[in-house]
């Protein structure tokens, strides 16, 4: 899944969808990440990070911000990305 295939589109009135193949990152218009999904077979290859960096670098896309609601895996990933981390509210998932 080449990272150069990252695109974005307005998903609805409140959200931007960033896509890299089957991987998705949803940003609220405020910039808060409302969801990230990377197929298991493509995890740990830098795809979520590439989509985050794409959002940071693309005009018209909100600057991404970490959400309070993070899974265990999401919390580890957020810490690896860096930036301000709001106090975590645990949610389901790994």
C-alpha cells in the first residue's frame, strides 16, 4: 500500500476522510481524530503515521489533534507521533 496514494475528501459536514487504500483516518473539522483504521495485514508499516503527516502538510485539511478516546494501541501510536495528548478516556478495542 504505497503512501503516495493518500487522498482526502469531505466525508460529511463535520468530518474529513483521509484514505490510503483500505486504511482510513477521520478528522473532525476541529482537527480531533475521530477514528483510524488500518487493515491488520498492513499495520506497523507507517500508514497511520503517513496519513497523520499528510493531514499536517495539506492545505484545507485541519491540523490533526489527538483525541481523548484512545484504545491501548491508539494510545501507544499517539505517543509515538508526539504532540499534546489530552487525558485519555479508555474505549473498547486493543
